[in-house]
C-alpha cells in the first residue's frame, strides 16, 4: 500500500462550469492525469462529464461528433461528512471510461472489475475486510455526519426500507421508477406482515433540500425515521433491508444483510442481494462480500489525501474521515471551558470550535448549567467543578496535551498538535480510572489489520525519530566500550504526574540515586526535563547529586539519548513510553499510564485494575491512535496520527517557539504559586 503514482497526462475537455469552480474535483482529476481544457477536442482526447447530470449531454454530443473518448466522473462511495450541496469537497472520485456505476443499461468500469478481475489476492481481500470493519466500527457512510449515540428503534426485528431523493439519476438508470419505492414498501409488508417498517430518509431530505418518495400519509405500522442516526446502528436491529438503488444497500451488505433490491444498482446480481428486477446477463458471477468491497472501495475509486495534497489509498481516506467525523460528533454540541489560560484559547477554538461554540467561563456553576459539554484543563480541576457538574448531571471532561505534542515546549507557549479529552479521569492520574486505561484494555481484542496500523506507526516513529517535544540539541555523549547505558529522564517536580503517580520516589535526586543503586556498574545518563532546563519549571538536580550520573545530558535531544540507551529508569516520564516504542526496556518507579500492563519492569505501585496484557502495538494504538485527537497545522482540519507525525517530522506548518519566554516564565511561576496555595 502506498501513494498511487501519477499517470501520464491526457487532455480532457469539459463543458460544465463545475469543473472550473470545484477546486477539489479539478485537483483530483489533475493528480489522476487529466489536463482539463476548454475548447474542441480531437479523437485522441477525452471529454469529461459529471455522471449523468443535466449538463452531461453537452459533453456527450461533443464526444460523439469528434470521436473523443467520453469519461464520466462522480463522487466515490466514501464522500465526506455532508452531501455535496453543503459545499464540502469530496474525498475521492470514480472516473469511469466505460459508463457509470449507477447506469445498468451498459457496462461500467466497476461492473467489468466485478465480472472479470480475479479478486483473489489474499492481501487485497484482507484489506477489504479491514476496510469494512473500520466503516462499521467508525459508523462511516458515504455521508459520515451521523450520530452513533442516537439509538436504533427500541424494538428490534423491524424492516428497514431505504428511501432516496426524488429525481436521483440512479433510479431511472438503475432500471427503476418512483413507483418502485411504493412497490418495495408493499413487498416489505407482504414479506413481513408482523414487523414494523421503518423508512430511513436520505440526508438531503432530512435537511429539507430535496423531497423523498414518502410523506406523512403512511400505512399502519410504517414510520419515517429522519434522525441523523447511524445506518450501521439501524442495520444492527433490522431483520431485513429493502432498497431500490441506494448506496445504503451496498453498506447493508457490508453489515451482513442480503438486501431486497427493486432496481439494478452496481451491487446487484452478484449473489449478495435478493434481486426483484432482472439483472444484466453480463453479471453472471457469484462474489463474496470482501470481493465486492475490494472492487468498490479499493480498485475502482481515485482517493485523495487532503493533508498532503496527493492521491492515496482508501485506508488514508478512512483515517481522515475517522478523525474528522469523530471531531464533528464530539464538537457539534459545543463546549464551555473552565480553567484555561489565555494563551491557549486561540488554538483551542481552532481545534474544538468547528461550530463556533467553544466558549470560556470561570464560574463552575454557570458552566455546568450552560447545556454544553464542560471541559477543564486536567491540572486545574477542583472538587467544586466536579460537584457542580454532578448536580447539573453534566460530564466533566479533562483536557491535556497528547503524547505527540509539538516542536517546542508547552511551557514556552508553543501550541500542541494533539490533545486528549477524558471523561473518566486523566492518563497521568493512577488514583482513578481513565479513559485511556479502558482503551488499552480493549485494544487487546483489536483485529490484526488494526494492530498492523499501529505496527506501521511504531516503525514510522522510529525512522522519523519523533518524540513528544522534538527539541534539537547537543549530541549524545561518548560511551565506554561495552558499557550498559541507563537513561534517567528528569521531570518537573511539581508536575501533576509526579504528585499523583510517582509514589515513594518523587524527586529527581531520589530518582537518580535509585537508578544508580539498581545499576551500579552502568554508564548512567541523567537527562534534565526541557522545562527545567529552560528555567520555566522546578526540578533542578542538586549540585551534590550530579556526581551520581556519569553524564548530565544538558540541552541534549531525547531522540539522541534514546538511540544509545540500553534501559530507561523513570518515575512517570513520557520518555518511558517513547523508549518502549523503540524497543528499549523500561523500569518504572511510579505508575505512568504505560506501567502495569506487562510491558515494563515495575518497581512502584501500579493499580491492580490494570490486568490486561496488551502487546506494544495495542498500547500504541490506544495511546496514539484512539485516545488523542490531532489538528493539522497546515489545513486546520482534524487529522489522523500519521499526518501529525509527518508534520512533526518535517516541521511543515508546525508552530515554532514564540518569543514569549518572559510570559512563559511568569505563567509557570504563577502555576507553582497556585499549587502551593492549594496545598
């Protein structure tokens, strides 16, 4: 799997203004090798039209008159969060040189693929199964802006009938009529006389843009459902699915149904549907679900990566959609934030305020009764905040930086690329459960392809040398031949992870003394925390303790030290997690989030509830893929971890260290005074 190569350019003439005005469509076509032109083609050129739109006959006539090849273009089967009418650009296109997937009157590229391609490659079919699983798990459809928290109807065993918008070209070209919907309803009631029939409306009908085929005058026990509920949630409780030519019928197949079909969509006629219309004689083959998915989602479309501005594979599109739809689902109700420092407000609004509903409040009573989700910076949570949220029946979300943060320090006011929201606790506090703990335990049951993604991420992190802060610095020291290198990362001594998770060893001096006692013959390197080195936070090693180390790695980058370390000894530092990623053994003296799972040598007290035994890939999947959310500094969009890693590795678009050191020092001092006052 990799970025598809750009093909040789072909001149493609068009007669639809949309090819001029839609930048995303033009860009995908250009990357796919089409040089878009106005004018008159020759027989050696292409004429490109949008599906069977009202403007397509212009291009059809020109192609017929000149002998140019006709190429039809449409949105791919995973389009975006919202329909195109919203103005949101597509994540991919289908570019068909034979016909169009929804036109059953003649062959199309996808029909040819389904009829003739071997579709027997094991790797291809495994990819197809994982694509299906990710769509189901992420509740991803062609238009992904649905809410999985909305329940399916209470009484399972209903029949789901999929409506479409009136005038949809796929109806007539799929050898159906508007009457086919009434016919589907009649047969659904005939086939299942005891079942409730639920008619699922199209998103554009729900939004009032285009009418559907059913109104309020419905037979008994038949209801419309126009909620933005996930189709996958609806499929779970359905005994049967009826449709005409909707793409939702394809998704029903992925969900394990054999839909009853009253038209001839591209997925009919291959043994996966109950076809109530004659299908073309061209479709004689019986396919598996994985083969259908391989053709429809891997081989047929041209997919686009909006972050790197290049063609890509469907897996990258899934990652983008997962990131964007998860952010939309979390953010659409808005937030009111407590305890946020002023310098953070701008990037928090950018990262979480997609709907301009991220506001700030200092009064917990007002925040809890605002009606929106309540967020607090984890280290500034108070009992009063918890009490007010409990009284108002609101969940208090704790926010913190993620584990791939920036190229620079938060203490120097460099904004993060990743943040976490935790509804249970926070990852650095072992005294109570956190959402990350749950995710780590659940990751032990992840399917192999999902863990393969984490393995690839581990490899990319190692190759790129990316850490939490990605600070450049001095080179690593020379080490005596044959010496075992013990790396001891210092920490900010008033940091919440020390106060809550360090245990008996809770100062840098005690940490270094313990590391030396455990490894008396080793070459011990002590790495001061960057915030401490910068003079922004407390934790300087006493002068008399410096002799316990063979080398004090002042101003040395973490990656350079990890490259020579044989073991890391830490209290709760994130550098222990970075060492695990690089295959370096780790001894913990406290209870960081990665301790207690069987991957570290734990000398401190870790919670008994950490009973799962995840692999390193499972731990990484939970901590770097599932738990945080990332914001791409170039596009401003929510993005998958792989994009954040690319930005941190290359520096492209990543905020650099601002010239606000005096303000940073003042804020660090005030935070320390606040902690002393609270004690």
